[in-house]
C-alpha cells in the first residue's frame, strides 16, 4: 500500500502544474438577468472594509456584471445581496513513501490534524495518512518525503433583499501545497463562476486553467 501512495501523490502534484483543480457545490434559484442590482458584503464582519476583501469582491463583481447583473449605486437600492467568505485551514502533513531496496523495514500509523475547523483524528477517513514513527529491522524499506497540504474554500451566497429569499448558495474547495490566499481565492472565484449558476444540487470538479491560458 505504501508503494502505491507515491505514484498517486505525484499524479496529484503534476495535475496542479497544469491547472487548479477545485470542487464546487451549488444550489440555485437565480433569476435570469433582467436589470437586477446587487451589492457585495463580507459574511465575516472582521473582513468588512478590508483591502484584501475588496480585491476578491472586485473579482466577483466582474463576473456578475459580465453575466448581465448590475452593481447597485447604494446598498439600500440593491435587489440582491451577495455575501462572500473565504479562507484556508492550517494544513495537514502528507507523507509519500518510495521503495528503497537498501532500506530497513517499514511502519505506518496515523497523525491527528488540528485546524480552526476542528480536530480530525484517527478515525476520520479524509485526514488519515502514513508516517514512519520508527523503522524496525527487516527486508527492504522506503524513502520518506513529507509536505503540507492545505484546504481552501470560497463561500458565495446570494439572497433577494425584498424578502431574504435565498437565490444561490455555493461552496468551492481545493487542496494545494500553498496557503497563499491572494493566489487561491482568485482561482476559487474562477471555479465558482465556471458554468454559473449551474444545476441546483450538483457537485462538480472544475480545473481552472493557468491565468496565462484563459481567454
């Protein structure tokens, strides 16, 4: 099983080199553009008024206006409220084992993962992994490489201001070896608006092309 881990991990890393893979879940009852106006707000009060939030909100604004919606001159006159949130976790360690014919033995186990999303321990299938607490004597062995994998997210919710009716609920997530939000969030926004608004209840995998290749 350890021998199989290395090719799978290398394949995932090579995919990142040619694009940004993301998973997008959407529920929607969006009206066709007919003069509706919108205002963008931060779902997290601590991000409101920040320069970083303004940069990401501008990307969302560009996509919505390209679809035919219009930004409202004032929040009070907007027919739709767009709430935006984003973030990245503290990461988890991933260990890749390569067969080493001159090594000694092997071992495996579990490492718990802590993040602001909670604790993920031994029994959580999404966050388990291999490690080498010690290598006992035996035939054969493995070279071990470790790196950190981060999970980032983008939440996008749109509701009608007149009655608070939900029109769109979207969540985009991705795993990467970077936790740099200025790189991650633009890609997550691009994934969210690929095929927007999509089919309600669908979860799709989207690979965002490198910026230089986007038309």
